[in-house]
C-alpha cells in the first residue's frame, strides 16, 4: 500500500512529525505550572532578562520545545502589545530553524518517494504536490493564518512538500502576523494568569469573533487553492496515466 511505503521510507520525517505534535502539548503543561507558581518572579524580570528569554524562545519554538501560542499569550500578559515586534521576529527565526531542521532530516526523501510510487495514485500525489508548489505563496499564508494549524507541524509539512525558503519565510510571516497579534492582545487583556492558562483566551465576544474570523479566512483560502490544484493538476495526471495504460 502506498501509505505504508511512504511511512517505511520516511521514518525519520514521521518521527519529526510526532515530535512536533507531542512536544508542544507536553511543554504547555510545564510552562503553565511554572508561570502560575512563579508569577511574581516573572513580573520582576528586567529588560535584559526578557531579552534573554525571547532569544532562547527563537530556538525552543524552532525545535518545538515551547508552544508558540503560549509564548505569545504569556508575552502579551506580562509585557503587553509592545512585545509584538519581538514575537514576530521570534516566530520568523523559529520558522527558519524548523525549515532547516526538516530539510536536514528529510533531505528530499519524501518528494523522491512520492515520485517513485507506482500507478495512478503515485501520479496523482506527485501532481498534487506540484500544484502545491505552484501556488505555495498563497497556501503558506492561509496555513499560517489558521489558528488551529499547529506552527510546529507546518514547519515540517510545508518544507517536505517542496516549498522554497524565501516563500516560506515571507508568506509565513505575513500569514502569522494576524494570529500572532491576536494572541498577544488576548494575553494583554487577561486579568488573571490562571484564567489565561486554563482557557487560552479571555472568552470575550471580540476574542471569539476574531478567532472564528481567522479560521474562516484560512479555510476559505485553503479550499480555494485545494480546489484549484485538484481541478488542474490531478485531472491532468489522471489523463496522462490513463493514456499510458493498455
């Protein structure tokens, strides 16, 4: 089966996916506990200490050791909206780290495996990935805008699909900007740290409206590009495959 073949040939990439999915969830519990039990200490941090914290977050987010949403929420809670430029920079550098890490581990193996898959299924999947690469700027923006698509997972999924580094960083930063500012703002509006950690948002109508709005934009955008790719590239691959079948 083609899925089995992909998994067997891409064990390292599969492990990286699992790491990126599990580690942020596990780390969020530890971060919540530390923040709740050391809130007074954190509030006493001076500028140099916060600069060090943000610098370390470049790497911890890139390696999925800290969840990006929590970093934005906590930064907004303790520092307010003024921290926004530094968090955007941190997200961008973390994206670069995630991209390079994925390429180091995958090294083009996934795309090579797809191209070697036999039959119609392999041709369709290869054509779909080619279509994704042809529309990568818009797809990256939509994937990053979505508040439900994990940052770390996208740091693996998009590079193995063949997006280039320039588009990944530029489109990714543009796409992350709305949801980054949103989560920083939510953190800055929270009255209590415990409520912020337990709920992830203050629960106001504005918060819910923005969250649903970002989700709707990303879903509509991804549906548009998905339909475009399926309609143009996959149908072409089927015609090509059928033409060569006896």
